[in-house]
C-alpha cells in the first residue's frame, strides 16, 4: 500500500501513461468501463504498489480477441519493463503461450507438464489434458 500521497499521485500518473485508454475514463465509475478496460484497471491498481509478483486469474475472460491481444501485450510489457514475475491462470492457451517464458499444465490441481511453451506444445500434453486422457 502506498501511503505517501505525492508518491501515490506519481505512480497513478505512471500507470495512466502505461494504460492510456484509462486516462480518458478517469472520472467514470469502473462499472461503466468495457471488459478490457476493467482488466486494465485491475492490473493498473496492482501496479501502483510496484509488486514483485503479480497473479492474474483469467485476464482474457469475456474479452474480444483484439482486446485479449492488447491485454496480453501489456502483461508481457510489465514483465519486461518492471521485471515483475507474473503468474497467469488462463484457459486461452494459444494467446498466452506466445508471451510466457515457462508454462505449467495442471490437471485436477496436479502439474502434469512444465517447460518452455514450445516444449509443452510439442509434448502434446495439452491435447491429452483437454481430451481427458491424462
């Protein structure tokens, strides 16, 4: 939590520069934002605290494919720019595997595969998990 008001204003300014779509919506209630803007707002709120680890649960849920690309591009940029470790729980694997360094595949809470995204794809484990053959 950021208690220093000047520092808080600075960080909010930085986050608004990072998410320019939110800058135009600054005086609106969050419930009036689009799904993509709401996801960006949730991430922005976390970034104000400068976390070393960020956990995102289904950031693409309910979003149009174009907006999913934008959100995932921002997630990748956060990792690269701030060196923030980011854990993403996601069912939209095709989009996600393009931005991650490492992938873990769980089946009923058990890790059944892990590795670089290309290794996980080549292992065909995703097929097995989604078709129920693990």
